C-alpha cells in the first residue's frame, strides 16, 4: 500500500509541476516544495500530518529536514528538495553538484529511521553538468538503482567535496525522471 501511495503522490506532483512550468510561472525551491504539498493534499494527506523544517534527528547544529511526514501509510517519510535554476550568472556547477550529494548524504543518515526521498529540479546548466559528470545517478529511470560507494568520491575536486560533509555509501533508486520545457525533474529514493 505504501509503495502505491508514494508512487501516486510523486506522479501527481510531477503533473502539477509540469503544469506550473508550462504556464511559465516563476518557480523557486519553495514553489517546488509547495507543489508537492498540493499533491499531498490531493492524495488525502492532512496539513497536520506534514512538518516543514523538521529538526534533523542525526545531525546537530540546527540542521533540518525540508519535509517530514511521521505517518504516511504506516511509514515515516523524509524529503529534501533542491532547485537549481538558471540565473543568467556564472554557476559553480561543481559546488552545486556537491550540494546535491550533501542532501543525499543527509538523507542516507536518516534511512534507518525513515523512507527518504530527494526531489531535484535542474535547469539547463546543471542538467548538462549532471549528464556529463554524474550520469550514473542522474540518468536513473523509474526502478533503476545506483550504488554510491565511498570510492565514488576519491577523485572529486575540492570544490565538490567542500560541499559534501564526507564520503558516504547509499543506494539510490529512481522514482521520477521527467523533462518538461527547460526543467528536469528527478525524484530519488535514498537508502543505506
């Protein structure tokens, strides 16, 4: 039941996000998060069943989980979001990619306590970077998996590793891989 419910939730979310993008509505990371919240409401999740900015149970120092659902069809769910928009300025693509892997690491630390998802929306610069530098992760279709091993980080540049809290291991499974207009949506399940 949980898998069906989460697949429906993310499918509805992708459709709502696509509608937003096709209507050329200005979008931010919060907009992406609230679009998922709208999909949650559509799927009978009550507002009091969702906690935004939940204190990270493992990391200290004020670290937070973007979205926490203590009981979604019998499971605790943690969701992190990242929106890499094109801003017309020079991007440090390597640092931004490191920030994505840091979110994956933060979720992996929670994976014994929650079912963890990472929602990533990239526009053209980061889409190109991930296709070229991290294709084994970025290209995952629904149901495909990629094993991140500590060795994955061995030859990454300092600007990348400066954003990642340290090498880690995780299994990442593709949930959504969609492109609409200039937006590329990825949803991954992250586990130990």
